[in-house]
C-alpha cells in the first residue's frame, strides 16, 4: 500500500484503481493450483494402425502427463473428474499428509463424476514416483490411468536429459480394442497379464538421444500385474535409485526386477557413435521383449558417468531396531471367499485373498478396523509371511520402510514403499511410524488388491 495516499484512496484515481485491479488479479492467479489434471475417457492409437476406444487418461487429449514437483516445495493439483464414474487420485510413494493420500473413505470421499478436488502437499523426498486412481482401480488403471510423477532433487545431479518411461501393458485384441480386463481364474493366481507391452503408451518407441550424453531414465512399472526383469544393453547404464531412494552406490543396470508399483532410476551414458543402439528389454524365458530403443544422434558430447553428483539420501528416519515391536502379517487365501459388497468404487465380484485371515470388504464407507495400530514416533518391524504360491508386491502408503531380511534370500538394505514378497517367503522390514493417519496397505497386483489382499495400518498418538 506504500505510495498510495489517503486522498488517492478516497478519490479512487484511475491509476490506483488499476493497481488494485492488477493486485486482485494476481492474488486470484496465485490461488490457482500449480498443476491440474482432468480425468477423461479418450480414444488413442496404442497398437499401430488401430485406435483404442474407451481409454482413460489424466488429460483429455493423450497419455497421462509427467508431473514434476520439487522436493520440499508446496504444490497443489486440481483434479477434475471428467469420467462418468467416481474416482480419486493417489500419489504412490509420497510421504504426505493422510488427507491428501487419495484413498476412498479412508482419507477422503470419492470424487464423483463432474466434481473436482484440490490436492495440496509438500513432497519431502526426491525421486521417481507415480500416480493412479484408488477407486474402481482395476478398470481405471487398466484403461490407462497411471502416470509418472517426478520430484526433483535440491541439487541438480548433472544429467543432460531426463526421460521418464511409463512401463505397462494393455489388454487389447488385434483390433486395438480392450478385451476382458481380467479373468477370475487368474485373479485367484498370479493375476491377468496384458497383451500389448508399452512405454509411454507406445509399442517399442524409439528415442533419439544426444550421442555421448548422460540421460536419466526413470522407469516406472505402472502395470496392474506384471513382475518383470528389466535389462539395458548397448550402452553404459548404472542403476542409481530404486523406488525413489538412491542406492548407496550405483551398480550396473542388469537384471533389475521390478514389480507393479516399483521404479528404477538409471544413469545412461549414450554411446558416442550413431550406430550404437541401446535397448531396454524385458527378460522372458521364451525370448526377450524389446520395450524401447535409444538411438545416439549427432557429435558425441563426451560426457562421463563419473561427472554425475551422487543423489542425496531422502530424509527417511532410521528405525530403532533394538526397541522395535514386531507386527505379524500373513498374506493368504481368503477364509470364506464370499462375494464382496458393491461399491461406487467398483468390485470385481470375487474374494480370493486375505491379510491376517481378513479379506478386505471393498472400497466402502466403513468404518473398518485397522490391521494394526502403530504409536506415532515408534519403531516397528513388520514381518510379512506369504502363505501362498504366488508373489505379492506389498505396498504401504504414507511411510517408507527398510528391508531387513528374508528366509529365502539375501536382501539389500533398501528403503522402499513396495516390496516384492516371493511365494512362501517370510520377510522383515522396519519403519518409524512418523506419519499419523490410516494408511492403505495392500498387494499392488490390482486383482489381488481388489479381491481381498488389502487393509490399512493406523498410526496414532
Ligand atoms: Cu500405488 Cu495404494 O497404491
Ligand atoms: Cu501408494
Ligand atoms: Cu498379490
């Protein structure tokens, strides 16, 4: 208000009025969300020569956008639901306030068709994350609602380019149209696989990259089912982070196992020569599948992987193992196997799985009991016991945990939000219960999640 006299205010000179008008406009713009997403049904060409009807995206005109936030910076996202059904958006891996976590009834009401919801949070960690609905989750994700979310480090590690790769399958027939999104007999086993593998909604896309440059590949496996082994050949590639947490030191990006929900950050040194093709592929017993190709272009930039600054660890608290309480979780078959209740967030119509002998009843108003209540600020060891002959990527919202040990294999002491629990494996992980609220806890094979293998942990004072 400096510079405006009382007289000017009273008389309302045109200059003063203009200044007020501009100020008003600015403050209204400042109130607009930093990001916006519109959920929409779209048609799009995935399989060359065809157009897939009834896809779902976070944009009305193409694949889900890559969202970019900055570590420690407040951000907001206006989500408009342009679908003809309810939805809700979850930010997978972000340790944010419970009310912004996007789980129907547990943290917010579903966003009804035509409605809008503003998410506001400050990402505490940097890395590669992703976002997806948590309502009618199988159908909405299967139709395309999975996007990559990047939280940038405070300090630029020094890459020439940053390339998010949204890796997933679609269940399409030869005509490019969706076929049955799942088969019940598969939901009761390993889950139903897609028929068309894609990266950023393209079949085996080619990316031209500056020769000799350093590129950060951000792999996000957003598929509803597939556990895969990923490999990069033809270039110098180092794995630098898993599930958004930097590795203590980079290792060669060979045979990287990623299950639904998991991410890998890979530092790629693009070959010097245009003939040096790099390929990302999925290893399979019956022959590898090429997912994406990277082509060096131009004069070599002659960069060196050693020029990259190491990524700083995220501020995840270290659990106090000596004083940690052990909580047991048994992942098993469903005791009764009755039909789940209908919900506006959808039901697959079957119950096959359970956690601690309880099958999740569905996305319903509840109230439901938590699988366990954790005291805020205390350390816990969660013991995951898999009684089933199938693998389950176990995911916990709101807090990250550290892998401790397994009865079947050597585990690297990684920090994650999603751990692949092998068939008949018992695994222990540890965490500090530092984020209050009701946190969804489920298998990320979505057919398992939606047929019972889900629940929540409560963190309370
Ligand atoms: Cu990817 Cu309940 O989460
Ligand atoms: Cu999540
Ligand atoms: Cu599972």
